[in-house]
C-alpha cells in the first residue's frame, strides 16, 4: 500500500443500514453494493450475522452474502460477527472476511452483547483464531475508543491494551472506532501516535462518526499520524443502535474529496459515489449526504452542462 493511497471500506450496507427504520430489501442492498463497487470501492462491509431480533435489518445476511458471491465474486466483502455462532453462519454463507467488535468499556459490552470486558475479549480472541483456521480474512474493531455513552472518556491505556490483544490474536486489520462521534483531531492524533508506538501503523484503521461535525477533520488527523485505512459510509448513513446519541458515519464522499484535494488517491469516483447516494436516498426516502454533498452535486451538474 502506497503512502499516498487511502484504503476505504464502505460500511453503508452494514453500519449504515442497521439502524434504519425503513426495511431495505436484499435486492436493494445488493444494488447499493454494486453501485459502490462500480464507483471504485473495493472493500465493503456488507452485512452482519447477528440476532435478527436484535438487528432486524440484517436478517437477510445469508441471502445477501450468497448474492454478493454470485454477482461480485472479486469484491472484498466483509461481515460483522459477534461470536463463534455468527462465524459459523458467516462461513456457511460464503463470507471470506469477518470482523469482530470489542467495546473498550464494561458497560458498553454489557449493553451491546451482555458480557463483561474480560469475557468479551476472550470471545473475540477465540473467534479470530477460529476464523483464521477456516482461512478467512479478519478485522477487529475496538469500539468506543474515545468516549463511551455510558461511562464517559475511555481510558487510552485500555484501548491500546485491547488493540494489542486483537493484534496478537491475529486480526489483520484493527479498527479504532469513535462510535459516538465525540473525538476531536487532537484526541485522534494522540490515540494513533500511542497505538503506532506498539502496533504496525499499516494494520490500524479509523472509523469515525460525524455527531459533532468533525469526522473529516478527525480523518485528516489520523492521516497525519500515518493511518491509511478508513471506514466510511456513502451519504453518511449510519448510527449504532446500541450507542445513544451516535449520528451517521463519516461520509465516503467527504473523505474521497478531502483525499483528492490533499494529494492522496483512493481510486474511487465521486460521480459514482453520488449515484450510490442517490440510490440510497430512493430506498430510505430521505435526503442523505456528507458535508460536501451540496457542492458535489453542483460541481458535477456543472461538469455535465459544460460537456
């Protein structure tokens, strides 16, 4: 991976849609994924193999993964899994990459998965080992890495220790998640500098939410600290159902625009992303888009007129 290239995993189909009140069909999810792929997105978090009762929007995970493998066999499509049972379901459905989520506080783990931190850490480690034994690629999230909606500021030493545990368990990518969107650029710089002192920077990724309007600024701070892997969501769709106050994710189009204007590459087409955002709007029945969406629409409308 070149130092001037960002690797973006679009999480709109999973993290974006999981908390939406309007049901989205499997065919519509597949079409959104196809549009993102056509725009140049090569890594997409497609679904999660969690309890359909807890997250009804993800009830079609098995069907969707089958459709992705049928229509987009070369796409790097990952699935979130909570435990070994989720892993078994994901593997049976044909998933080639899975991600575990470990919250960095006691209360968030209890609210999210009804486990204490020690147990949750052990389950994630066991699940990562089992996934690797099956030949699957692996990611590990360290959630609420900056602040917890229940406990307040998260201890950075804990975040570093958990990230190290996930690295030792074999996670190929460790995603540091600002789950409720409370981070600021200074905090991001401090976190990633500490993390990079004990872990390979090429394995670290950042996952930001835009609750306080600082997702893009936080992404830039992470870039300055050496991070080149990011999660983002087309149209800024998102919000964790287990984290009160969490707003939408960092918008993929904002991150791509920032990269282009800063001498970095993503190989993702902004007009292509706009098509994906338009499609998502048609399915969710509401206006979507990151901070740059109005300018992007004017810009590319002007380009069409000029041509």
